[in-house]
C-alpha cells in the first residue's frame, strides 16, 4: 500500500505493509528501504529515501517515506 504526502512543493510517497496475513519474509519494508537507499549511490534510478520507521506503535506497522 502506498500513500502520497504533499508538503509545500515537495511530494513524498509512503511505503506501508499490505493488510491481511503475510508470510514472515514477504513485504519486508525495512529490507526494501535499505536496498533502495544503497542504490541511491549507483546509476540505478531510485527515489530518495527519507525516513524508515520500524516501530509499529507509531502507526501500526513499519513504514518508510521516500521522494
């Protein structure tokens, strides 16, 4: 699931776990964030990763924010 956040002239996207029962290794938000963050230093086009929250108490699930 993804959400679009807009603040001023900056648009960001939020990566979030899908609802329902998931396999333990499926949809690892933390891994997805780390891979895309590492790819920022390469020629591979990826969005800029801004923030990773792995604390489910914040909104119920881990999530990340990217441009």
